[in-house]
C-alpha cells in the first residue's frame, strides 16, 4: 500500500491571500497618513513661526518704547547737567572770588597774628613782671615788716615800769601798725596769687577740733589787744576735706575781720558742725554788724573799700575777697548774716572728709602746752639770713637763751659748721649763691643728717613748704612769726635731736644701746666694703650680718628710720660726693667706683638724692 499511486486524482485550488501590509489599500492609507502628518507638521511649524514672530514684534515694541523712554530721560538728564554745569560755572566764579577774599583775609590775619604775638609777648613780660613783683612783695617787703614786728615785740617786752608808759604806748602803736600793714600785705598777696593761679591746691582730711583750737590760740594774742574773748566748739570726730593752708587763711581773715569790727570786751566764737555731706564753720561776733546793702556787695571786687574798725583799723576789703576765692576753690560756699549794731555771722560750708580713717595721721597737730624755755648757752645755733636787720634782731633775742652764730649766706654757714659744733640751724630760704632748700639738702645728705634745721621764709607758697619738708627740714615757719613760737620749735627740736643722732653716717650713735652700737658699726663697715661692688645688695648684706632680710629691714628701720636699701644708696651717694670733689676723677669713673654699672643711672640717682647733677656738683664743690 505504501508506494502505490492511483491514477485518479482530485485537485483542490488553494488561493493564498497576501498579508495586509502588502495590500493596496494599506499602502494607500499609509501614504495618506504620511501626507497628513507632513501637512500637520508643516502647519504647526508655520504656526510656531508666526507665534514667535508676534512675540518678537511685541518685544521689539516694548524695547523700542523703553529705549525711547530712556532716550527721553537721557535728554532730560543732559538738560539738568547743562543747568548744573551753568550753576557750577557760577559757583566756580564765586569760589574764585572767595579765594581772592580769603587771600586778602589771610594777609589781614597774618598781620593780626603778628600783632597778637607782639601783644602776647608784652603780656608775658607783664605777667613775669607781676610775678616778680609778687615775689618782691612776699620776700623783700614782708621781711622789713617782720623786722619791725619782731623789734616792736621785743621793745614792748622791755617796758616793765610805769615810767616808760609813753614809750610803751608808742611801741604798741608801732607793733599794731606793723601787724595791720602786714595783714593787708598778706591779703593783697593771697588775692593776687589766687587771681594768677599761682596758689597750689592740695586738699586733705583735716580734724577740725584740733584745727580750730590751733587757730584760736594763734589769734588769741591779736584779740587780746582789744580784750576780745575767743571761744570755739567742735565735735572731736568732725573732719573737713579742704586745702589746709587755704582754710587757715580763710579762718585767719574772718577772725581778724571780726576783731576789727568788734568793740573792746566783745566776744568771737567759732562753731563747727558736720552734716552728711558738708562741714559748717560759723564765725560769730558781737561787733557793729552790717546793713543789707553792704552784705550784698561784700564779696565783689568793685566794692573793695577801706572801712574803719572800732579802733580806726583799716578793714573789710581784700581779706574777704581772698576768703571767697579760696572757698570756691575748695568746692564750698560762704554766706553772711548780720544786722547793724547786732554783730555778724559768717558761715562757711566745705566738703566733709568721708574718707577719713582713725588710723590716718592727723594733718593738723593739736596745740601744745607752752613749756618754760630753759636757757642753755652750751647749745649752739647757727642763724643764716641775708636780711641784716632781721638776723641781728633774732641773734640778739636768741642770745638770751642760746649761743648764737650768724652769717648772711649758706656758703659761709657751711664753713662755720665745719669749724664749730652746731646743734641747730635756722635758715632763710631765699638767699643768693645757695638757697635754703639746697643748703638743707646739703646738710642733711652730706654733712650731718641729725642736726635739726628750721627754714623760714616770707613766701606764701604751699609748694615751697612741700619742698622744704621734702629736702629734710625739721620745721617750717612763715614770716612774720611770734618769737615765742620760734623758741618753742627750737626747744622741741633740740629734745628730739638726741633720738635721731643714730641716723648719721659720720658720728657714733650716742643715745643707742650698746647692742645697737655694735650692729651699726658692723653695718657701716660692711656697707663701706660693699660699695664698689655692683652686685652688692640687701640680700648679700643680710648674709654677711648673719640675719634674715626681714630682720635686717626691721632693725635698720627701728634704729635708723630708713630701710637697708636706702642706707646702701645713701652711703654710695656720700662716697660719690667725696670722689666728685676730686677734679681729676671723671663722673663716669665715679659711677663705677661706687658700684654703678650704668653712669646714666648713677647720674639720675645722684640728681634725685642731692637735687643737682654730678657735673654741677663737681663744678660747685
């Protein structure tokens, strides 16, 4: 069966249709779609181009409008700039004219400056002349009145019998007149110096009870001439913050003013009280008083007149002006209450001393009780003053109590000291060749540290007093002064001198205990050995002495009153001063010889110690 084909067969027609994508209609549709897509894309493209064209046209229109606006603004700004240019041209022209005016004005100012400089030179000369005049008033005029004052005082004391009644009255007139004139002179000087700004201002805490007591005592003799009673009251703890010298002048002027206008047998009281912020000082008198018109113009310069006191004294003038100047300087106030024939009450208000400490040393010493002056001709006093009359008068008066040598200049005084045993110096400050300050410096730091020195002067200047104490003066007295005050100062200083002898470097300490003698002798020897050594110090000295540095400090402070470093420095300066007297040795060599490695530093130390440079010292001595 297999493999055998029949001759009869049937045929079946199979027609295979092509796929649809090969059909004509599909192809036609595709062509139409493509044509449609092309047309659509073309139309979209055309539409987009037209849209962009519209946008660009609109943007161009906007930009064109903006540019036109900017162009208009530029044109407007150009117009404004042209206007400003015109204005600037006008201003430039004005500035040019002003420049010419300024140049002319500058020429005028130059001429005026030249005139001002010339005037200023004249004013400077006038001020210098005025200051010189003040100095002349302070020294050359006050000294003669001091001589008259002291002489009249001595003359009054010499009249003891009634047979010399007339001469005694004349002496009283001289004494009273000299004191009144001196008071006027002092007030004139105080006022002039306050106007010139020459008065130094050093406020401090002042215990008012002791201050008032001292002022009452110092003015009691003046009031006693009219039998006027001086009384005062003040709380012990009342403290005032003011310049001591100014306050003293204010109280003095007000007391003297009250004495002048208080009749004999009257009373003046000084009452002092303290509030939270100020101290009130009242000077109340039972005098002739004042009317309202006088009180209104009392402290005005234009109202300075000379009115007679109850004894025809001159008064109520410059003294009150000085009080007003000084009270304002101390941040205080002054007022006056008075009625005619019922007395006056001057009220001072000054800042309270709130920073006062109970342990703080008092600035005003209490009034000491008067001791009887013992005569001792074995005590030698050297008096130095270039005023011959005053020197002779004081020498004569002091000669009743002590042995007195005198000379008219400090150079001679040094020579006299080297040849005589001097126990106390009294020296004027203003002298030729060497003034009292320099003399005091020389005595204290070169010759003998423990000899008391009293400096006297007619200068009313706080700076002079500060310089006097800084140079080592033991007392400072202003002219004129009560002779009894000078005697009391001398006696007190002579009593104290035995306690300070141990401070000298040239004599032995007689008043010290034997153990202190041994200590001082060894201290002196070791310091003298160590002077040439630049490394010599307090530590080395303490090791040599065999004690601690603190013990050495305490012991030298107790015995000598100075520290070990001050002792060493003092010894170096003494040796340097001796070397400088040798003309063959240069200053720099002296510096190395006394243990200084820097001559410049040595020069500074020497100048600070002696008040003059080594070169000046070498030339002078």
